[in-house]
C-alpha cells in the first residue's frame, strides 16, 4: 500500500493527522505524525488521487508531495524508523553524569554505573550520598547532564 507525505502548516501536524484519522474514507488506511518530522504527516492510502481530493477538505493540510506523474509515494524504508520506539536509555553511557527527574531521589545528581537496555533501566550511584548506594531507575527518569563522550 503506498505511503504519501502530506505538507502541513507548522505545528499543526497532530491536528491534520487527527482530522484525517476521523475521516471515514475507505482510501485512508493509516496516519502517522512523528514528533521528529516537522510540518509533515505520513498517510497510507489506496488511491493517491482520491486521497488528494479528501485533503482539500482538511484545514492546515497544504497538499501531497508531488512526483513526476502525480502524488509521490514514499518507500516504507523512509517511514519504518518512525514506527519502532527508541529505548529511553539510548544515548546514555556508563560514567555519564545524570540528574534524576522523577522518583524519591528527584533532583539528585548521579553517575551511571550500569545500563540494562533489555529492561530499559539504568543503575546509578548518587553523588552526595555518604555511602555509595547503587539505585536502579527507569531510563525515562533521568536526564544526561554530562557525557564522557563529549
């Protein structure tokens, strides 16, 4: 099934995606508005021409990206990486200085000791603790302050 790129007004990607999803048109199969892609929405549709007519009714939709002979189809490989979630521990390395942004140690600084990508968890050692205590937290509960790679 072909995937089309729809140009939208800036910051209106989610609105356009919601409106397209609410349309009960048999031509539209799926809609995605990835956060990493600004001013564009990806739409899986059976017929590009009919889909283009539906788009005319959607506010903030500027149109389908055109190719040589009509709406340009995007290969699945261009969209695939938007569909798989990235782990929260991606970009965190052992030895990095992090701040805990949630949980009982919120606001504390710590050094990363171990990373468990399978469970999406990080074991850190608190800085200001008198006795070094390893604390295991979820990857979304920390923010990297200083990385040893930089």
